[in-house]
C-alpha cells in the first residue's frame, strides 16, 4: 500500500476490476430477462460517478438510477445516452430539463402525473415515466390505496410514456415478513394494470438486499442494485446471499507525526482519553473532515504496518491520534488504513460502521471531496 503521490495525505483506492467481477456475479445469478439497473446516486456512493459509471457500462449493466436531474446530466456528460431513472420526486422547475433530456421521471402523486402529462402535451413530447408505489416505506411514491387513480391518469395521458412501475422496501435486510407484505400489496396492485400495458413495463422492487428468487412466474423484470456492486455483501436472507462480492473501496491516510507521551497524558479535544501507560502515538492526517466520524473516537482502529492501532481520544477535523506503542517501527509517512486490508488484516465496512454508529451507505457517501480518489484499473 503506497501513497498515490507525494501530495496525498488521505485517499481512497477504488478497485475497478472488482466492480467488473461483482457485476458479473450478480448478472450470472439473475435470470436472463431481469434487467440490471445500477444505482449510482450520491457520486456512485462516494466512489466517483464518472469512472464508476463508465466501468459499470463496460461490465454490462442495462440502465442507471440516480436521485435527481443534476446527477442524471452528469451521466450524459460521461457519454451515457441510455435509460436513466430519477428515483426522487422531480421539482416543478426541474421537469423541463429532465423531460428534454429523455430521463425517466418517477411519478409519486396524482399531481405529478398531471404536471408531467401537461408538460408533455404542451411540448408535443412524451415524458417517460415510472410510477412509484408506496407499499409501506412511507417516503416517496404514491400511497398504494391511491395508486389506481395515478395508473388511470397515466393510461389516459398522451403526454406520458409509461415505462415502469416500482416500489421500495423499507426493511428488506432485516424483516422478511414485512417485506413479503409490501411485495404482496405491490403484486396485487399490478393486477389493476391492463395485461397488455403491464407486459411492456419494467417492474421492479428489489435492491441488493432482494429476497425475491425471480421464478419464471414472477412479474419482476428488473432490479436496482447499489451496495452489492460496490462490494458489500447482501443480507443473509437475500437470494443473492451466497454471492461473495469483492471489496471495491479502501481508505488510507498517512502518519504525519510520531511521538512518545507519558502515562496520564490526556489525548485530543475534551480529554476523553487518558493514557494508561507510557505510549507512542501517531497522528494520522485524516478526520471527520474526510469521513471518519467522531463516533469512532476511542472505539475504532486503523491498521499501521499490518497492526490494529486503537484510536485515542476524539477524532478531530483533520487529524486522528492512534496508539502505536506496540508497533515500534511506526514512522512518519507510514500508511494508516482506515478501511480495507493491510498485511494479513482487514478492516471491513461492517466493523467501521459498528465503531462509527452508521450504516454502510452512509460510511461510503460521507467520504468527502478532500479525500483523493485513486482508480486501480489493473487486474488483481
Ligand atoms: C429507491 C432505491 N432503490 C434502490 C436502491 C439501491 O439499494 P442498495 O444500495 O441497497 O442496493 C436505493 C438505495 O438507496 C434506493 O433508494
């Protein structure tokens, strides 16, 4: 593990061939007719949208999903002219930009359906839409009991091209019973769509935690995959659970100071840690300004020279102090690994999240712009 350049103090390494392998495994596990919609919102979960989107396309994903029109336009800038679904509601003043670019807008209410249809009619165009049904997530989507009216509006609107219908599970990684209930509500609702129309729609619900086995009888014909393509394993209940994705991202920073401190010294802000022995400490050039949460203070570990070194005291904006007493060779310039492998050891995203009181999506998305993204393109 070397620093990517003399200037780099904190960086993430993104293993692009690992993305290829993960996409390959997921595609192989999915029935052929199921389309792979790659979720690349929030700068491809912090990995860097342009590089990751290009790689995902090469790896054979069918379409992209992003949060909003600005993210979708960034995809156009990297040369993606294909299907792009906007997952979040579209603001009235964003509709023109989204529709003119040919993105797939999500309809979350009757009002949105009417507004998109009116724009299409006024401009002699068909706005491409997916209807999102809220089956129990309580966030975006039209509440399922009101979905029939939206279906009818879309069917009756010449200004709309109905391309898909979907829902989102709130607890797919933890509660199979609740997920089954959401799925049932959604499947029952699909019956309200005329069969000839339904046959042409993209019908999707599952994310990486998907529990659906996609039998031939299943009407689902697309999945929206985020986390797993970035190397995080799906939950135990998922039908993809046997797949072992390869880690994609690792996070490193350099040791900028090593010094000895006597027993009884208080370390970092608010003196939350007092050294219980004469200690050698290392100051690492990384902090919450880079994506190490203060919750990891006195709980987390960094790897230095292959050893786990505990974080001492409060994580600060630019620097974190670790205990290197048991790593006597530790020196200025050493690489400290915050996430990923060093020597025989590895700090997993799950461990990092446990120390940091956060969820995997959050750990990746909160890596800040100050952290240099380094892309590995060679095969491992
Ligand atoms: C609507 C929607 N679908 C799919 C996904 C992808 O989920 P995952 O990253 O768990 O695969 C997300 C992620 O936040 C989402 O919001």
